[in-house]
């Protein structure tokens, strides 16, 4: 049960000449990415839900063992604000089923203005089938109360541990037997890179919360300037130094 480390998305023009060799056509970027990382967080579905055929194509373009986390549609999280979740959840899962065994956790990133409501959260999480992993990233301080933690624990959903500027912006609650982390921006040079000490500190937090047998997913969202893939590699290095098992690309 390894640590899955990757980035939030893979289609960034300023990664040319870094992660992607000059001249590599955009249509081959996912294949190139999957040679370096064992997982990616797919943000496309947040802005516009792709067709099932697109998810199927992503499955066919990636190797066995590759894991694609999917960020849920903003229609569910930002427009409906988790209310009436049955139809948007069903539509998301129907399309994402095209990933088959590549489908990883679903991320619910909540809008910063959405205040906590334990009943609404519980109703939304209840629409997801048992066995599908769901991570929740609230962004309003009203969520940090025992009632919310209890809902997450009862549903087996992971509180997304989020970092911004080298500091946790969420409580470090372990609400499931698996974990989910997102790194939004570090303080190292050049911005928004993460420094070695910051990544080692985060690795220590992971090791304290979960054994090496637990699945933990970590995604770097600091994409400008190619920072995310560089920091993902550095975090994997910190994990190996700490004696953790890191998922290898290509299913190896």
C-alpha cells in the first residue's frame, strides 16, 4: 500500500522544456507524465465534466497501476453547494467509470464562502457508493468542529490536508484509514516552490498519521513555472529517505 505522489493536472504550457521534452506534442503529454508519476489529480471535471469516452481514453493511454483522482464538478460543490447531490454525483460517477481500475479518490473542494453544515455534508457523502474513496477540502473555518469530523469518520471520507505557504490550512485530522494531501504554494525560491525542510516536515506528519501499509495520495497544485513536478519528485525522495514505500510509475 504505497504513497501516491503526483500533480494537480498535467496540461500546463510552461512545463514544456521541463517535464515535457521540447517538441513533445500536447496529445502525448499524459503518456509522458505517466512515465514519471504513478498518479495525477484530474481537474478537468471541475470545470466541465468530460464524456465517458474521454475518461476511457485516459485509461487506455496510461499504464496498469496508474491512479487518477478526480476533482468533482463545481456544479456540485460551488453552484449546488452540496445540496441535491444525487444527480450530479450520479453523472460524475457515470462518466468517471470509463477510468475503470484507474479511478482513484474523488475530491470535493468546497468554496471558501461555504459554511459548515454537517447534515448537508453527510447527505452528499451518502450518495457515493461504498468503497469509493472521497476526500473533502473545506475552506471556511466553520468546518473545524467535532460534528464535521464525526461525519467524515462515519463515512470513511478523508479530510484533505491542505498546505499553503508551507503551513497547514486545515486541522490534521485523520478521518479515514487512507489520506489525501494537496500542496498549493510553497515559500522556497523560485516561487511557488517548496523547500526541502518543508517537505520533510510534511513527510513526518504523514508518517505519524498513517503506517506504510495505508494508501496516501499527495498532489502538488503549485503548477506555475513547473514547480509542481519538481516538488513532487522531491517529496518522493523525502518519503524514501523516511523509509516509506512510494508508488512507482508504469505500475512497477
